[in-house]
């Protein structure tokens, strides 16, 4: 019986206390962090800050950045926390820019020849313009706007990740 109790005691070793890690959020301006949330684990939602402390137990911890303009995700293991004293990086990426044209003239088309990817490939109806890939906080492009019965207009636009609004105020012919 004593042997059984010793064996059970060995099986129930205490789990060590959680490891504490410093995490740096990398890849987005601090000025837009307040418009995003950090989800720690299964659902602990926190305001996003540029540097934070987390505790990692026996299982890896999932960190996710959610918002209208940026997204990011990372798993952190206890071993990573214990291996280095330096902060770990949680890299976030800008979401593609989505362009909306409120109250456009009927039949408005958009051409953006210097836009990357599919958006720069051809002329689109305004409501069909595909998302524009972003590499940073902003991208400057020129859009040629045309509609039947209106003068065409070349409009210089500064796009940001996520939703963007462009006003198409064309002059009638």
C-alpha cells in the first residue's frame, strides 16, 4: 500500500508556476493601437498596447490582434519565455484597403494602374474594385474616375489598411 501511495505522489508532481514573457507588438503605428484588441488565449480581450506582459503555463498561449486595419497572430510556448530574457515579437500585418465610393454617379468606373495586384489589372465598376494590398500604414495612388455624362477626373488618393472612402465628385459634361 505504501508503494502505491509513493507512486501516486510521484505522478502528481506540482506544475511549476507560469513563465512571464514580455511581448512587443511590431508592424503597426502606436496611434492606431487603441482601435484594435488583443485576444489572449481563448477569449481574454484586452486593449492593445505596444508592449505587454503575459503568463504562459504548460500549454502554448495564443495571442491575436483584431481590428479594422491590422491583424496578427502568434503562439508562445513556455520554453520560448524561459529561453530568452528579450521581448518576443508579435508581428501584425496591415489588412488590404477596401475602397468605397459613397453616392457615386451612375456607371462610375475606376482605373488604378499603379495599384498592386488585381486592382491594377483593368478598369472596374466602382462597386467591384477589388481590395488593394497594403505593405504599411499608407499607400498613395492615382485613380482615374469616369462615368457617362461626366468629365473624367484623375484623383490622388491616400489609402490606409481596411475601409477607405473616396468621394467621386465629377463635373457634368
